[in-house]
């Protein structure tokens, strides 16, 4: 989960530097990464043994 954090941080930094278009693109990529990682973790079978 470090990659989405760094992409969000870089998007925030670019927005802070008034680079609007790259910040929006990077923010969109960050959201896509979160969705892909969430899908991966949500659809994995639980390894439970009772």
C-alpha cells in the first residue's frame, strides 16, 4: 500500500506547485491503483481452518 500513498503524495505536491493537469492525472492513477488493490484483496479466498 505504499505505492498509492506515494502517488497521492506526489499528486498533492504537484497540485501545491500549481501543476494542475499532471496532478489530476496522477490522482486518477492513484484512485485506479486503490481500486485494483482493493479488488485483489477483496476477491481472495480466506485461508481459514477450524
